[in-house]
C-alpha cells in the first residue's frame, strides 16, 4: 500500500533520505572549514532526528527555549546553547539545567548577568548577543561601552564563563541574490571581529569565540572562517524560502504537507484543500506582487513531484487552503485526491503539525507541547 493511501487529513511528510543527506552535506562542509558545528534543533524538535546528527559526529547543539533544552537534555545531549535572551522568570530552571549539562546562555544587559551570577552556582557559559544588522535582539556591534560592562560583570561571578560573541544575521533572509548573502556574512564577521579586537585591546577578554548561524549563509558561503562556530537549523529540511534565496534546490526540501482536495472550482482556477493556517502557518512570500503560502506538488513514485509550474497556495483561513492552478493542472485533480504543499517556512509548519510521517510509513514524534 502506498504511503498516500493511509493519509486522511493534513499530514507532514518527511523524506528521510533527503534529510539525512542535508545533515551529512552540512556536517562535511563545516568540517572542511575547520569550524565548530552546533546546529540549531528548533526546526525539527525531535530526539529521533537528533540521532541522525549524532551519526554525522555532532555533539553540541543549539535550542530556542528552556523547555527545548530540557527535552534534548533528556535525550542525552549534554552540550546545549540556549540561543534566546535569558528569561529572568526561568532562572531556577536555567540553574537546574546548568547542574545537569554544559549550558550556554545569551545576555545583552548587565541586569541579566547579575541575576545569573547571583542565582546560578554550576558553571555556565555566557555569550554576548550582538546585533550585526538584523535589528531583533542583541547589543549593537559598535556599542563598546555595553560590551565592556557585560564582560566586567561576567568576570565578577565565578560560575559565569564568558565564551564569546554570538549573532544571527537574519537580514540574509531579505537578500535578493546569493552574492548578497555572502556579503552580509562577511560584513557580519567583520563587525564581530571589530568588537572582539576592541575588547582585547582594553585587556578585558582574550580568545573570545565568534559564533554565527543562519541557513542562507551556511548554505551559500563556502568557507566559514574567520567564524569559530556556526549554528544553522533550517537546512535540515530547507523550504521554499531557502530555495528562492538560492540556498538549496527543490530536491533539498525534505518535508511536504499532504492535504486532501475537498472541492474544485475550474471557473475560478482554484482548488480548495483541507490544510490551512493552523497547518502551514501564515508565513508567506511575494512573487510579482502576489502573496503565496506554499507551492503545489503531486504524489509521485512514493514521494512528491517537482512543484507544478505556476501553481501556489494563494489564500489561507484556519482550516482551508486555496490553490491557484492552471486549467490543465485542475484537470489532473479529483475531489478526494491529495496534493503536497512545499512550505514557505518549514520550521513553522513543523511546529504547527507536531509530528512527521516518513515515506516508509513511520511516525516521528516531536517534543511535547508544554
């Protein structure tokens, strides 16, 4: 029986061969650059998929929440960076985790460092979060005064170990072409190097590690140096956004949302699927001024086909998805058929769905929702 015969409702399919290939390719690329690999696990959020990373020699990981850190600690991971600004309301949980594993946290205020120093007794790796242009979190890369204060405050507490400077150059997601991604990467490293140099010149810190991590840069840049560590996450699955950025090909996309067709409207050039915002999220991209929420493929040879030319998810409500299709594409569909939607952002689709069905019929569970 085909994997598609057992699907009754929106189901997130996972191609294990593609996912393992993506992991292996990135691990080999990082090794060739001679930098440390600390992949971000927020995309897949699965102990089982985590084991596929271990098979490629990965021993240290990144997560995005305290709950995720606890989940992967329970899975046997003992070197985890929590790449989200410290939430002071979870200090007790952070302190307990630091007693179990080698834990790293991000800081950008003296008050946070002081709170950690007063509460945490086990060794704790501290990273100064630096903003190199994404304008989300972190101190400005040229804010030497704050950086110096953070270093001095860390040094006042024996349990706190200042590891280095960490950034996420999220502005690569707005790049227009691959060469621009590379330029953003080089500029980001130059800014981190500049801040590190000033701190060293002041005699405040030596041998600070530079940690960077975004999938566009990690996929497009060939030599990661002078970074010391990279932390990409989305590359495990990739998605339509990464494809459009030039970070991957459609063959690298490792997940697709299988959705039943519930109605056809040839006069409108549309089909309606059971698969809406609660399954795909409302993340969208623009193409020629038109929003789209995913690309459309069909079941083929036990997996999904290449995306149908010009076909896309044009609108979403809670449970409904509206597909725009050419007449000859609509003629291929019948009510009750399945289509496979390649997500704009695989991280959010995975988060929405909560588990995966592999193409050989096995379920892979994600971390529980707390």
